[in-house]
C-alpha cells in the first residue's frame, strides 16, 4: 500500500512466515516508488516487484528502500523491465524537494538497506539499469546477514539505448554493494564509470561489450549454485581468440559477466542460476530473466 507521511521515494518491507506462507506486516511506499507483490503458490517464498511511476527515474529522484526479512523467510526482488535512468534536467517531479536545486536536479540516487535473519534469504534479481544520455546515477546497497542467512545479489547495467545511438553516453554511473555478515564486512564491490579526465571515452574502455553484471552469492541456500559454477569453471578451457567472445565470465569471490548483447548476459545468468529452482520453486524462477 502507498503511505502518506513518508518522505518521497521511500519504501519499507517486512517479510515473515505465517503458516508456511510469507506475509508482509509492512509493505509501504511513496511516489515515485511503487511495490507490488503478486500471489504465488510457493510456500515460504514471496515476490516483490520494485517499480517506478512513469517507467523510470529522472534526475533528482531519490529512492530509499528498507527491507527486513525475518527468520526462514525467502524474498525475491524483481523489476518489470530495465531500470531506466533519464538524463539530468532542470524540470523535476513534484515529489522531489527543491531545497537544494543543484543536487536535486542532477543526480538520481537509489539506496537499498536489507537485514536478513537466520534461515532467511534474499534473491535480488532485477533487470539491468539502463542510463540514458547525460544521466547521473548513484546507487548504494547494503545487506546485513545473520549467521545462516543467504543471498543472491545481482547488480548489472547496460551501455544505454543502443537503438537510438546512445552507447556509454551517460555522464556518471556509481554503484556500491556491501555485504555484512554477523557485523563483519565480507564483501564490498564498487563500480565507477565516467569519462577519463585525460580524454578517454567510456565507449573506448568498455567496448565491445554492452552489458556487465556482478553477482554475489552467500549462504547455505545458494551453495548448490556456487558448486555448479565452480564445476563449470573447472571445465573451461582458456585459449587465445582473434575476436572477442560474445560472453566473458569469471568466478572468484564474486561472479562477473560481460556480454556484447544484454540478451547474451541474461541467457547466461538464467542458465547459471537454474539451481535456484530447488530453493524458490519453478513457478517463481520462471518469472526471473523473462
């Protein structure tokens, strides 16, 4: 439900188990954020779609979503289509504060704070972020896990609206993902993309690939997926090629994927994460990477 009284763009979710079903004691949001949870048949698992009115975020939009996943609860966070970030411009939404017009009209910000109790799990598997020409995007996501909690965290982005000739044409993209387990930081991944002060372009540095993904996997419920990826990596043959491959990937503490097309990366992720069917069910998994 929408809640009057919260700051613009703020949302709160509390998910817990009741009679083997996931319920939401708290599910609130304010414009331009919108949260939807469809009914599904899978016990112990729920889906929440993170949406925005107008189909995207404009310069000055600030989204802040706080999530509390209680014991033995599994929550899947999805989006409907890519998160579009429109360019910074002088006109701003009515919901955005004008107290500091210099900052409110330039940077689009998203913050996600998640707490996961023992036995709980978060599967953050949205569509990629697509920044339009001249867009400025700033994202910080923090995940606090209790011992025994699990998470599959996907953060990915595209080069822009290639069909309109926009490729790596945004001004700045900044993303931070931090995982804290039992109050100890176990992972921190930072991506900063902007024009080189010495004149190099993003297109020169990022090409020929048009989509990049980072995947963090932690906890007992995703170990089957991790083992499958490790086996796949062991079978990978390293060789020199004359032309860049359509998809590149690596596995260390995190999984990194790069593809010439967004669909190539999506297809790779869909196949690599298929083991999650045993965790969240086939019905739920069928709604991911569509």
